[in-house]
């Protein structure tokens, strides 16, 4: 009973840590630096894509690096604790990752009005399989420059990273250690976390962008 209560308390504490970490929005920090409120411009989404389009690439890069770093460092602490301190089931990490994203969607520091979480999703992928994400970065950058449609370029590069990381994380047998964390693949529970996180971000994006992707697909189907 004491062990159950102890685990429950730590679960709640880590959940709060996940949510508060996710509530840090670098787009708002960029807004403070630039003097322009990205929440009043373009799509009004306080995220990397809208920041880049409205404030320029310099601020977009700040948001991208900031959001990815926040996700990676926060979830690194959690993953380390789960691997080396607590005896939680691996699926629990997916729960903490989802809570982290909820903090990004509904940040307590910014009146519960957040972004779509795409950059932070990349940070989650980075903690789940750092080696593969780094290998896929050139592909993401290439697509970013090759895709001409502004609405699709950020999504296209992000989706390519998500899909390729999922495939390589579950289709091959390999392992490595990184800064105290042990990685062994294929990683079923890591794949589950990627799928859950990507699905949560997709659902959030649909609402943030007024069902943009569904409407686009339906429009193209009707045209054809």
C-alpha cells in the first residue's frame, strides 16, 4: 500500500512538472523580444510556423530551438527517472508526453491559449530516438525549402520526420546509450508514444487551423 501511495504521489508530481514545462511557449517569448504579438497576427497561433511567417526566420528559429529544447530537456528528466529510479510501466511515459503537450495547448502561463505543438512534437521524437531524428534533419530541411506552398511546408517537413522516425524505431534491431539513457530498438512502447503524441498534435492542429487539412482533402476529392 505504501509503495502504491508513493508511486501515485510521484506520478502526480511528474504530471504537474510535465504540464508546467509544456506551458512554456517560446513564441510568446519571441513576441516579447520583437514587440509584436504573434497571437494577433496571421493565424493567431503562438507557434513556430506562424512566428516565422509573421516575424521572420530569425524569430522562427528561436521558437523552433526553444520548443524542441524544452520538450527534450523536460522529457529527458522524466525518462531518466522512469529508467533509473521508478518502477513504472513504459506506457506511463506516453501519458507524461501527452500531459506535456496539453500544457502546450492550454498553457497556464498564457491564459490557457496555446499553439498546435508541432515543434514540441519534434522534441518528443528527439528524446525517443535522438540518433534517428538527427539523421532525418537534412530531409526535413530539404522539404522545408522544396515545398512552395506556405501552408504545407512546415507540416510536410514535420510529418516526414514523424513517419521516418516511427519506421526506423520499429523496423530495425539496434541499441545505443546516450547521456545516461539506454535505447533499445525495435521499441514498441516508444512507437506507441510517437503515435499518441502525433495524433494529439494532429487533432489540436485541426482545431487551431479550423479543420484546414480535412477541408483541403475534401475539397480536392470533390474537385476530382
